[in-house]
C-alpha cells in the first residue's frame, strides 16, 4: 500500500469531496472495504480496466496531520497483458492511475517521484547486521 500526500496547503477532502464516487469513476464499481491503519478503504474487486486485478483506495486519516491518499493496485503481469493483446488497456491503465493521482494529490508523476526520493533520503540509515 502506498500513501500519497497532497501539495502544500491543499487537503484531500477539498480535492476529492466524494472519494467513493471518484474511485468508481476511475476504476469501476466498489465491491467492499478493507481496513488499513484503522481506516476503511474502498475495494474494487473487478476493475473496468483489464490490466488491473484489484484496486484498494481511500483516505487515511491522521489525527493531527493532513490526511493522505492510500492506493494499492494489483496489476496483471506485463507478459500476460501482452499475450492477451490488451496493449491498449495497458496504456489506458497507466493513464488512469496517473490521472487519479493527479486529481487527488495535485502532483504529477515527476513531482510524486521527486517527493518519494526526498522521503527516502530523509530516512535515517538503519544499522546493518554484521
């Protein structure tokens, strides 16, 4: 499960007031919920796009901090997608995921990558077992 933060000064609830409807718009009908960090996330068991096996998404609430978007997409292996001739679906899948994340976070793919790089660089180095 990956968590995405919003741009400075923006809130997820302002960007996506109806998370359930937005998830259904991008990925298909919601079939249930999963619990993650004491929050119920929406599950799409049979997404509209043939590349996705399962999508779990929603808002993770942090009491004193800004809420974050949680997203976990289980995708079919690339070889299987190509073998079944779903190349157009693969292109659409990448587009759907990026558009959903852009709408929710206000950050494009490059900004999200840069943010993840900074968070990894900021983490203290663990002690290696020798």
